[in-house]
C-alpha cells in the first residue's frame, strides 16, 4: 500500500517533513505550526467528505507517512493535483508510485476526467518529474484559459494536464509491453 486516507494520527510525522526548507516553499497548504497543521488536516478530511477534494497520505513500504497527494478544486470532473514528499524520500521512486496509485483511484473509482498540475516555473524538480510522465502534457497553450487564470497576477506557473484517456492508453501500453517481455 502506497496511499491511505488522511488521518490526524499521521500529523506529527507529516508536519516534521513539511517544514523542511526543501519542501515547505512548494506546498499549497502551508501550516506555520503543528496545531495549524492538525486543524488543516481536519478541514481537509471534512472537505473530502463534502466532495470538494480528494486527499491521501503517501506511505513508505513500512506504512510510515512520507507526504500527501491531493486533488483540489474539484469542478466539472477535473481538479488540481498537489503532491509533496519529505526530503529524505526524494529520488526514491515514491512520487511516481503515489501518482500511479492516485490516478488509478481518480480515473477509475472517482469519475475524474482531467487532472491539472500547476507547477511554479522556478520549481525545476517538479517540472522535471511531470515531464517524465509520458501521459502528462504541458498545457500552457492547449488550455490557455486555465493557464491565464493561474497566472493572472504574474507569470508564475506552468500548467500540465493528464486526461483519463491518456492515462488509460499508457496503462494499456504498459500491460502490452510487459506481456511482450514475458513472452520473449
């Protein structure tokens, strides 16, 4: 299991990872104290119950919380992805595993059609991670309306999108490639 429902019991471990300077500037939901983080987590759980967002805790192979993955601003079968992982877990493949599990849930259990990712232009790590995903498209031009809405104040974000059909095609290709390898 790489994802689990958000739980207030995970707050202490997550808060310690969140406040790291390598993570904190890039997190959408900033908490400036542990108590604020607990309060925000409770609000997140309640918002999910109302259908406003979908939020999961990312866990490592031992079940320890290492970050969160969220779909914010759900509207018209789409929403914005927000993911963060603690610095000790950078570069270990958790980001891809978490996204794969989350997209599987969003597209095939939650009736989501489009996942947007807004990535700060200065956040090279996240930009490179998104660019590696073969089912992810830079959408600055093709979704100009959303791109311009994100950058009303200043040109801060790149916009990526993942469509259910693109993701499904990626899964089918992966299964086909796996079968070819087994047959060889």
